[in-house]
């Protein structure tokens, strides 16, 4: 039986989280980009919670992951609504 080493996933998630955090801080003047990077931050947090809960055989991580997924969906809906509002006001999609 093959044993999957989860440490590689931890390293990838930590690097991706730090990269997204740097990108959020670099793109503070572009609101839509900040929302996109915040969604990616939330998704990396969900991945981390799912891996930790699968390692510890706990259901709490899955519950928190569903809660964070609902927050990320609301964030995406807000960003899409603002994008449509911007398109209606200006007539172009170039930000």
C-alpha cells in the first residue's frame, strides 16, 4: 500500500498562502484583484483544514471548511456584482 506524504501539501499550501498574502498587499489599489487574491487565500485555508482534519480523523475541520467556503462564495458574489456594476457605469471591462 502506498502511503501519501502530506508534508509536501503543507509546504505547497504555506508557500501559496504567503504568495497570495504578498499579492494582496501589492494590489491594494485594485479592488477586484484584492477580492480575487482573498478568495485564493480562503481556498488555501480550506485545503489546509481538510488535510489537517483528514490526518487527525476529525470532522471539525470539514465543518470549518464548509463555513469558509460559504464566506468565499459570498466574497465572489460581491466581486462579481461590483464588476457588473462597473461595466454598466463605464461600458467597458478594462479596470
